[in-house]
DNA sequence: TTAATTTGTTAGTCATAGCTAACTTTTTTA
DNA sequence: TAAAAAAGTTAGCTATGACTAACAAATTAA
């Protein structure tokens, strides 16, 4: 009896907690993630996360000591990656085949990612001819759960004069995504940082012969590759 | 404040109960449906249905008197039809685009029908160019919730000598559907009833130059049009 | 028309997954 | 290093939606 990854015995909530932990720890690159941070991220109370973490520890998806930081086991990570794969494949399907805008897909994908059917997701992948990026520029794990997690450099972390390319955007805020589209930014856009204002962290950027001033918060949600 | 059909405030369970009631009362054509019959159909205890019916009555989707039979309000029906539309559109998508067999789609559609997004289902409909029948021959309600509910004539109700065409099949049993395919029956197949054996209700039928003997139970799950 | 059977209801229990309020431990700051 | 703040935990509550066991009403059979 080896490694029986019981993908089908997890509740929606359990899946969501594992995904959140993965996104904080691995995709987000946080060295340590605590109970309250997770609660914040999931917009639930610390008591709720504490409770769920107990369950996930009992099921051996999470490891932590009392009052200590949270870690995912390999099985915990594996479940999270499969969920992320489903989420991103669905987002891609909605955008590329069902006329959804990139600002409209996340909430629906949050529901669709919990549909339990291995065949469904692998056939959807095949149907779209195995896409590698979702509408927000994020890498889609393959059927084996493998994918390259690129370290996230935010636009707001760059110095004046830096030139970069837009790689991906945070997909969770509808208003942010609409705003990005509105000013004419898109994946692959080349951006030059003209000015970083110390006073409020706002950034003046140039792209497509346009100049825009954006806030630090905006820049925190735009991920780039320096060129 | 008119007719506010709060489609999004229903739980998965509430939706399932309304759909079950609709399928018994309207699609199934039962004159009266009671609490225990509903419990049977949904494979839950009578106490559970009793409890849920109370909630649905409070929300005005169901009407019934104490110890009386169950009825759906117009709003209750409307919700059920929308659910049936979603179910059948998803089944169609799985069969026609994702290489699912007709015996594999029902369980997945049971999950997908609860995804809440008006746009998703209407775009899926458009993407498939507005199909009118699902893989089991059942009529798909349109975006306005309109569809023709054809009265179900079972193969087992026919007399010896009758000739009919296969219109639809019960989609809930995987083994039944596999069996139908295996013997070579399909939607639109022309079937002649050669013999009805009184002893056990078994039926000898002829189709595609083949003869087969099937049970009454089999015939109960095959719906036909006499020609 | 009484008795048996079926049908429907109620009470009380359980699991999941949220919450608040109170508390403890750890970390930070003064 | 002691006090304050932050982080984590626990207890106890709520809602949903299952369940069983016990009971009441309605229907059917004798
Ligand atoms: Mn998303
Ligand atoms: Mn995305
Ligand atoms: Mn079905
Ligand atoms: Mn069907």
C-alpha cells in the first residue's frame, strides 16, 4: 500500500486551505507562514484556520509544531498543485473559448477547480492543446504536476530606469485587472520605469508610447522580468 | 420589488431537492409526490427530506400541507429547469468535445450543474451552437427555460408487434448505458417488439438485423416513440 | 370499522466549517 | 528584562444537512 493520494476524499475547504498555503509558501516564496497570515489570506478568522490546520495535520498534508510555522508535506503540495492546474486550465478555457475577459474568470474558476474528475481536466487540457500559461501569465502545471515556478519580481520593486517585460498579473481583483487593460497594459508589454517617487511609492512608467503614473499597490500586483 | 429569482442564494442541496421534485412531478409525470418518495429518489432518509422541504416552503419554492403531497411553485420549477439545462449542456459538452462516453457524463454533470455563472452556461450553449438534445436524447431547455417535455413511453409498455424508435434513455446508471451500447442500440434505433413474455415481463426485440431478449427493468429505462 | 401498514413528522445526534470571546504563548519594544 | 503587542489556541456558539429512533396521521386491508 503505497502513497495513496486520496484526491477525492478532500472537501472544498480542505482543498482551498492547501492551495492557499502553497501559494503563500511556494509560489509566494514566503519563508515562513503562520496561522494568522493564512487566516488573513483566506479572509477567515484565525480560529477557523487553526481548526482546519488540525485536520490537515491529522491527514498528514500539513506539518507544524504548536505555536510554530506551517509547512506542507509532499502530498499536501501535490494536492495544491493539482488544484492550481485545474484553476488555470479552466481560466484558460473560459478566456479562449467562452468569451470571458481576464477579469471575469477567477471567481468561476474558483468553483470549477473543485470539480472531481481526472478525466475532465486532462481532456480539457488536450482539447486546448496543452496550454502552458493562463490568461494572467501564470504557468500551468502539466498532468504530472510539474511546472516551473518563476520567482515573482514585482514592478514596484524596480529602480528608476529599469526596463522590463510584463510576465503575469495577480488575478484575484476584478477592478485591478480592468484597470490594467484600460491603461493599455497586457502580457508581454515592455515597461520602462521613469520615476519612483519616495513620498508615496508611486511609479511613473512608460509603455506603448504612453506614460502613466501608478501606485505602489498597483505595482505590487504586476510581475515582471527585467531585461 | 418583483419576482426576484435569487438563483445564487441556493445551496447545492436545495438545488438538488428542487430538481428531484421537478423530475418526479413534471418530467416523470407523477400526479402526486410525497415526502418518502422524494427521500427514496434522492437516497436520503425521510427525515432529511422533511427537513429540507420545510426550508424550501419557507423560501416559497415548494407548497404543501402538513401530511399532504408536494408541489413546486413557479419559482421552484424555474430553478429546477435551469439546473436541468446546465446538467444537459454539460453532458453534451463532455460527450461532444471531451471524449466522454454517454455512460461517463452523468456523475460529472451532477457536479458541474451547481457552478454558479449565468455567463458560463450561456456561452457554453453558444460555443456548442445551441444543441437541443443531450447525449441520452433528453431535450435541453433554452436560455429562457423553455423546452418541450415529451411524455415518456417506455419500451416495456409496448404490446407485441409494436414498432418504435428509441428517443431517450435513463442516464443515471453506468452499467445500463454500457449494456445499451454493447448490444448495439443507440438513439434513433428502430425497434420491433417481437414478444412480451408474461411470466417475467421480459421482451424479445429486433433492431439492426439483431434479436435480443431484455428484461422488463431494461425496458423501463428505454424511452420510445411508437411509429 | 377496527387493525395493520404505510407515510409523514419530530426530537435529538453527528460532522463540517464558519464565528466571537477569552486565554496563552511568543515576539517585539521600551 | 519587564511590559506591550502580536500570534496562536481553546471553548463555546451557529448553520447546514445528513442520520436514527420514536411517534403521529393517513391509508389500506381484514
Ligand atoms: Mn485565478
Ligand atoms: Mn490566473
Ligand atoms: Mn444526467
Ligand atoms: Mn442526460
